[in-house]
């Protein structure tokens, strides 16, 4: 018989130490991604001499496809085996990534490294999201996702800036990727020794340990039939489609206009830095005013920002544009996850998060293919305009189809 002392207590305050540990772990997850944001597009062009944009962006295609699929299985496996084993497995798979990037004699090694990075990110980031939702309960879900995504993307920003300066000072390899070696080792150690299992918290919130809906039904609802869940999935897909464009083509675009490596590093860091910092506010704001219009407004703001990148010609103009892009993304990113948590029941919530993240990170792959193909045919500015139009259309879908999901807004 379960005693009162053994009963999981939901809430941020009751689980603060474990919650903040998971925030730190997710910062390390973000750092693993940040080591690539500036250096790899330039490595493709300057070291491996990939002149076609589609070819240069194959690393993002590989990363996005693998991460998207892994997200789906991360949710399913978290329900079946528990959250912690999935988290630890993700870190084990991530250990070789920076070493492969350092040693890569050809572009095939870079693709292989990004396959492993996609698995690492899918397992670790998905699991930290699920674990935080488990711990905090329904009342502070927006705040929890804001903290989670802020930690991850501030680490992306800081690492992108650091690798930009390291590349300018020492070259594109190996020094920028030594940060990734440290991140992987520390992430594995913390996840193995200090993180605790949280699946019982979801069972406690649901009042049952049964799995609820079948996985196929969870996929159908989250992808197509449930208006809020499917609206969130398409918005996440388009959001990461434009992030794939920013990741793969912005450094090359800025370099073609004569910006230095340090300036490119600053712009590459500014976007996720604004995104990371302001998520602390937008996640909490969504707990107060609701999810729908933050998501729709964020998609519209991203579209405007992308248009400003396309027409910009100097560092100052692009700094304004990427700042707005970061703000728009911050309005969307934690709010979409919170909306998924609002609608999905605790017994199938981990799988719904996995399906949502399947669609969201599939946007990386489609963004890489679409942006690369359009850029090869008509140039990078045209590719940016196409993605801006798709982003605005996604905002219209949210405005027309999604209902408000947060309970406080309906009282």
C-alpha cells in the first residue's frame, strides 16, 4: 500500500531541486546543438567545398529526419520503460558526435555525426520536456516549458557565439567542437547519477497506471483530427522549417555579404539568445492569457522577421531582423508544448509530445530540402521569402482552427 510520504507531489515548488537539475541537463542538450550552428555551414563551404546549397544542407536533413523519428519513439519508450533510461541512452549515443566532427575526413562523416546527434537530441530533449511536465502538474505548465526551452536555447546561443569566436581565433576545427565533448560527458554523468524517474508523477495525476489510448489513436489525434493538437503540430513543423533555413543558409548568406566570422557568430547567437531569454516571459504569459494568440502572433512576427532578413544588406539590419525572429519564436516554442500538455491526458501525454515533436522536428528536414532547392534555383533571398510566406500561412491556420486550451482562459 502506498503511504502518504511515497505519494508523488505535483508542483514546481515541491519538485524544485529535481526540476532545476533537469533544466541544467537540457542546457547541456542545447549546447550539443549549438556547437554546430555557426561552424558546420562554413565547414561545408570552406573545408569540404560543397558549392550546392542542397548538398551543404544535407547535415540538417539527416539531423531533422532522425530527430523527428526519434522524438516519436522517445515518447512511446518513456511510457513503456520510464523516462530516465531513455534520457541516459540519449547521452550515450551523443558521446561520439563531437569526436566525429573533429576527425571527419569527408562530408559523409559529418552526416553520420548528425544522425547520432538527431538521436541524441530526440531522446534527451523530448525526455526532459516530458519529465518537467510530469513534475509541475497543470497549473504552471507554461512556466515549466518556458524554463526548459530557455535553458536549451540560451545554451545554443552561448555555444554558437563561443564556437564563432573560437573558429575566428583558431580555425573551424578542432577547438569549437571541444565544447561538445565536455557537454556530452557532463550530461551523461548528471543523467546517470542525479536525475530521478518521474513516470509515477504522470500516473498519480491521471489516477491510474494504465496507458490510455492506443499509440495509433494518439498519432491520429495529435497529427490530424484534434483541432488544437493538430494546429500545434503544423505550427511546430513550420517553425522548425524556418529554423532549418536560418541554421543552414543564414551563415552563408551573411558571409556572401562580407561579414566576418565574429560578426556571423554574433548574429547566429543573437537569434537563439533572444529566443531563449524571452521564453522565460512568454511561457509564464501563456499561463495567464492563454496559448492560441501567442502562437498565432509569434508565427506572424517570424514571417515579418524573415522578410527583413531577405531585404537587409548590413549587420545592423540583420541584427534587428534576427532579434524579431527570436522574439517570434519565443512566443511560439514553449506555448506549443504547453498546449499539447493542456489537451493530452496524462496517460498518453508523453506519446502526444513525441508525435508533436515528430512533426516539429520534421520541419528541419523539409526546411533543409526546400530552402536548399530554392536557393540553388533562384538564390538565398528567394528561399527566405518562400519560407516567410509559409510561416505567415501557418499563423493563419492557428488563428482559424485552434481553440484556446488553457483552463484559466475559459473560466
